């Protein structure tokens, strides 16, 4: 039976911008190629699938050079990045470089590379692959995980950000630290605030200052 679905009139760029309204976490997915090469890439298309059994999914463009390796890999790991790992995210989003150069990694099942310092990490056995449009969707069963309790790096409308605490600003904890840093920098004038704070802390500080100004 012929396909009678009308051609899509959705503007791909506008569609992508609309999807950017949804705040996501940032992950790095790693595996080990059949030739023993360490492979990793940045992805924000990560989600949970099931609790019993524990399963997660992520997707990869069919045009990716890493696709063959992930299609044949029996194991892969998903690393949820911490707010201070923006540079690591940018590194693994690049092409044509040795992304693991100079990094200390540990090893998981199948000798897959594991990155340290993340907010959480999931070691998965490959379970299913489905094609959805121009992406391959990988589903894995989680056999091991760890969580460090660090604030995650998030992505919104094409920019990195940090998690903003829900409570009002106070002199305690992170908010007190950020305001103290900002105060010292503004008084000293020797270094910019951006040079003294992590990217996630900068986003949090902007939010706090906006709230303070708005409350006047």
C-alpha cells in the first residue's frame, strides 16, 4: 500500500530550536572499538526506560563515524557530567581528535573506558537498537552504576548551564560562596568573575543577581 503521508512542512531549524526549550543533562557515552580503540562522544539524548530491569537509552546520528563501533559493542557506559566538566563535554563533542589524550581512565567490562569525576555513571550491556528517522536509538541494561552527588551540567537553548537551587539566596552553602566571590572580585578589580568561577557557578550567580535586582 503506497505511503499517503503528506510531506513534512516543519522547518528543521525551527524544530531544533523548539526542542532546545527542553532542559537536558549532558552525557558522554564511551565504548571500546573492535580494534581496541577507545571511543566516546557527547550526547544529551539520554533517558531512562525501565526500573525493572534497569534500562536506559540514548541516540546517535546515523551519519556519525562512531555508529559502527556502538552497533557492535557489547558494552557501553553513560557518564552524566558534573557542572564543572564543561570542557570535557566540549572535547568529546569534537571530531578528528584523540578525545582520550592525557585523560586518566579506569576500565569496565569489555575494557570500556570509564571517566571519573562525573555526577553519575551507568555501565550498560547493549540490549536493543532501533532506528528512528536519522538516528539510531540504543537501549542498554544497567548492570552497575555509581552516583557522586555532584551538581549536573545542563544544556538549554544551545548553551551550558548549571542547576539552580530552588531555595531563596542565603549566606550559607553555594550561594554564600558565589556572592562572596563576586563581592571580592568587584572590589579587587584584578580578575574577572568569569576567571574565578566554574561555568555552572557563573550561571547560578547570574540567576541570583537577577533575583536580587528583581526583588528591589
